[in-house]
């Protein structure tokens, strides 16, 4: 039988040594393993959790280790990350089991000579926490930003950004929210099923679900469910996975039967197929993306949901002259930093910088300027991102409106679970609204 902690170590080592994305490292490791569902969930938790909590765990190691970080073999730190993550964050694993399995990992990975060091450091940490001397909580931090950054494992620049927008108390709540394991929301396909029918099918298999106010197609899965493709209705196209806040975007677009819609950055296609559902699969939706492999997944999902109105269009949406003045409505779900989905993307917090956010903002502005030319007179464009950074959202929209006097913000007329701003845009804060962070605004052309 394969050891799930060894599998987790191999994946986490790819992240630490090669800078691999955590999800890609996990996928590669799982392909070479034969774990049951329970062990796969443990491995996923250990890898994603260790990556999320990297700064906190490094801080603990540097406080307790007798060897300086530069003197430690890289694999030793990876092993300590797995052990300390279990001790600090996983209450269901007994401390003795966490210590023993971590010491065994050291022995199995050519670090037998350091196994007593691993054992000593982890047991020292247990003694400190038993006497309320956890290094994370007893340290006198230099600032509130450093405290939140180390305690909740975020870079200081992100903490500072959120402090400026929502204040220190809410920033801590946001950090705590982003460190939770993500929920899974389904979007019911009303052309094939109903929310009541799917609730009944799930209840028959003892799968708990809950509805989400103001979102008639949304159903949240509560707890663990096993492989998604084995759930009732998957192969029949009764539903697809889509977070609640992403569903809000298409409701704001409000596509109507028979219209021409352009989804300018469509892959992987959640909002494209949602538009088809709201249009009763009539009219035409051009699903555009420059990455053919991602569009292939969109096409596969559209086939599973049995959509006929979607037409795939490969290429960069900054270069589609054939679409000028063609569409009744355009959706620009722009490429972004994903800072509203940090709970789903374990390493995103470490990969972004203020500099690359500025580059994203420039790309978003170019895409918006071009997508606007696709809209007929009197038509609508919805600009959306899954980030909560003002440079990618409010600033992009204000700059566009300053340069395009024939466009205005059209405040939402539908009932939403999120209160629009005085300007008319909608910003979803995860810790307030219990869904992915998102920004969306409906723009109307004269």
C-alpha cells in the first residue's frame, strides 16, 4: 500500500524545488499513484495546506531550528512543512502520529541522520503549544501588517492592500476565509433538470446540499462527496460546477433568447454555458479564447450539457474585426490575478507582485477597449474579474469611461445577494458574502 505522506512529500518537493504549481504537482503525483479517495483527500489537504501556510510554517521552523535555513537540506524543510502543518492546522491527526510519520519520512528520503533533529523540533513545538507558547502567537511583531502576514501566511503587500480597502479587522477576517478549504457550488441546468430533482437525487445518496439566496440555479455541496463525475446527473448534463459569484456575472449580463452574445475570454466556459441556459439555447454565443486546449474543454462541457447555440472562436479578442457592432451583449471575464480565489489557488498569493498586477491591468484595459467595439448601439457589456484588486477593477472601468463618453454604468436591476456600490458596480468580498471574490459591472452603450 502506498504511503499518502510520501506522495504528499513528492508533490510538495516539486513546488519547493522546481517552483511547480501545487495543482500541477499534485496531478502529476496522483497519476503515478493508486490511492483511495480518503488518502487522496489527505494528500490534497497536506499539499495545498502546506503551500498556503508556507510563511507561517517557515517562521516556526526559523524560530525553533538549531540549524540556519541556509544550512538545512531543502528536502528537510519540505518534510518539516508537512509535519508542522499537521500539528498546527489538522486537529483530527494525533500529534504522536504526525511526529512519527514525519520522522519516518526523513528516514525514507535519505535523511536518516537528521531524523532525531526532526523528532526534536516537532516535539519542542508540541511542548510550546501545550503551554500556550506557540511562536506564531507569542511573538512581538514589528507591525500589525507583519503580524497578519506571518500569522495567516500572506505577503505583506497584500495585507497592506486589504488594510487600505477594508481596515485591519476585516482584513484578518478575509485572511482567515482564504485559508479555509473551498466549497463546491453547482449550477443546475434548467434545460435538463430542476433544483428540486437534483436535491432529491443527492439526498438519496446521503449527500447534503444547500440553496443560495437570490441564485435560482445554485446548489452548494456540504462536506465531502467523492469523485465529482460519479455524482447523480453529471453524465446526463443536469448540472456543472460553478461558484456562486461566477453565476452572478451571467445574471448581470442577462442574455435573452435569440440574441447574439460574445464571450470574449470564454474558457473554461462556465459563463458561456450559463448564458446558453438563460437563453434557452437559442440565438448565438461566440465563445472566444486564444488557447485552443482550453476551448476544447469548453466544447466538451457544452456537449455534456447538450448546448447547441455555442460557436467556438479561437484567437485573441483584441484582434476580431469581424465582430465589430455584431453583439447584443458582450461578456468580458478578463484574465486577472485571481486574488478573489486564493482559497482555491494555493500558491497564487506567493506568485503575484504589485508589478505584475500593473501588467494585468494594462492587458485588461486593452481587452475592454476592443470588446466594447463588438457591441451594437444600445447594447450591453459586462466586465468581470475574479480579483478584488482596484487596479484590475475600478481603475480599469473608470479609465474606460473617461475615454468613451458614449458608455455609462447601468446599475443592476435584478435582485442580488450583494449590494451594488454607489457607482453601480458589484464587488463580492468573500468574508462577507461567503463566495469567491469577484468584481462585475454592467456597461451600456448609447
